[in-house]
């Protein structure tokens, strides 16, 4: 016989907002800025996917997030090339991270970064898409003292980049592929110096993907995406 455990009750009220401004200095360029807040209601822990490492029936506080971003976009060569660039800052309070195998609310975390993007047509049949993101993450404030203050966050690589291309071989058939790179990232926020929980980390890796699509009609298309075509194992 399994004894039942009372489920705690909790309720929250949220007021969030977003403001933004876009300015077009020319017909083909624009600059923008945005500021937003958001709140994430927690769920009861114990296998629900939100915080499954937390002791059963523990209720966490909501996570409050503020984000700020400024960027610019440009369309060049008669809209054949699109460029974008942005800098961003994201701060979370009551952030939940895994500490010594248990999900805990550590206080405050911050991520600052830069994002670059490019897409365009080399020929009418040949398209290329690419992007790069730099993230500088940090545990800013801990709820339980100064443990791990300044450490980078788990699952937040500093560098990530992608390059993808498609080519229309026939009027109805397109093929393509891409390369996706992710730098080393920590596996937790407690333990080994520079290595996350007990020195656990995910090493840098490069993944190769493939793509194909066929237009059955003007309204229907078959598409196939294959990730990691080399069947490489990146994390042991």
C-alpha cells in the first residue's frame, strides 16, 4: 500500500508587459529596441518535467524574467541578402538550477550576448542561411550564500553557430544540408571548478544535418530532415 502525500496549494498573480520601438533610417534598414518582463508559474515537483530533481511535493516560487534587446536589420542587393545583428541581456530571479542533484532556486542569474544572422540567395535556386550567438552567463546572486557566485550557467554554451544551404535541383525538388556547432557547456552549477556539477560538462561538438523536400502540389509538400547524418556520439 502506498501512502498518499498531500499536495500543497499555492496561487500567484502576474502583471507583465513589453515595449518596443522600431526606426527605419532607410527603406531597406531598420533598428529596434525592446524591453519585456515575464513570469513562469512553477509546478509541483517530482517528475513533472519542470523540476523533477526537487524533493517530491515541493512547490517552487515563480521565476521572474526581464529582457532587453537592441538590434538592426538590413536588406541588400534588391532583397537578395538579409543581415541582422542584436545585443541582448536577460535576467531571471528565483531561477531554478540543479545543485547537487536537487533543483533549487538559487536567486538570480544573468545572460548577456550577441546574435548575428545572414540569409540570402546566391542564385535563384541556391539559398544560404547562417547565424552565430555568443552568450556570457553568470550566477549573479545565490539564495544560500556566495557558493558558485560568478559561475557560468548549466546548458548555456558561450558559442553556437550554424550554416545551412538549400538548392532546388528540379522545379519540385530541393535538397540541402547544414553544419551546427556548439561550444562546451557546464552540466550543473555545483562542484568541480569550471566544470559544473562534480566537474560534469558537455564537450564542444559539430553536427551535420541533411534536408530534402518535394512539392506534391501548390498546397502540399513532403519534407525530410535528418539530424546528425554521421550518427556521431558527442556526449558519452
